[in-house]
C-alpha cells in the first residue's frame, strides 16, 4: 500500500495502516530525537511524536511528504522536551548589568540573572542539517540518509537506490568528506 493510501486508511481508524506508517518512519523520528536530545528522553519523545501525529492525522493536508510533516512534529517535541528539562545545573548562571534606560523601561534594577543553556547551545547547528545536506546531489543525499539516519546496510542501500555496493560506499565516503569540509569552514 502506498503512503497516500496508508494515510487515508489511518484517518479512517485503520490501526494497521498507522502501524505501517509508524514502521516506515520510526527510525527517522528516532534519528531526529537523537540529533537534538542526545538520547535523553528519546523513547518518550518518539512515543509523544507518533501519538500527536495519530491524533492530528486529519490535519495532514498532503501538501508535503508525510516524513516532512512528522519531522516537524518530532522537532517540536524535542524542543518541548528540552524546555521542560532545563535545570539550574544545565548551564552557567551569572548576573549581567544592563543599561539604566533599558532597566527603567523593564521596571527592573540594573542587574538581571542570566543563564546559558547547554542543551540549546548547539541546537541551531544541528537543525541546519537539511541545509547542509542540500549541497549533496540527490543520490548522494539519499544514500547518506539511508546509511546514517535509517541505519540501512550497504546492500540494502544498493538495492533501494539501484547502484552497485562499491558505488554506495564511495558515495557515502565522498558525501561525508564534503560535509566535513563545509562544516569546518563554518
């Protein structure tokens, strides 16, 4: 059954169809969670993502791929998890002196308490993954996604993409080298 048919059946309450959607996208949602949360609360985030997707499946309009839609839900769930999990020990706290005029406008004294959040510090770079992957040609990108995000073996990738195993390994190596080179420039 294709994805459109699965979505239609799941909207009508077909648990098997939603289960199939889950099977197709669970590893991808988990990879998003891993990239943002670094394993903390990963299982809860995945469960909450699919629960939210199931309850809001009627709002999926089909203007984008299902994976894009569920990726947005997963990213939002990760951000909510990070917000909920912030603790005083998660960063450095210190007092910052602010401008007298600004302080008066805020109705505060000239010192404010500020904290850096280590959980959110590198989040922007991790969320720029799509922009970074956009520099790859479509086959290189698909091969790297299958290998890194979905955990597919070289043989599975070769079969899905329709290229020899040696080409798969070469494309993965070249894609990683290119991304590393671009990342080092930033």
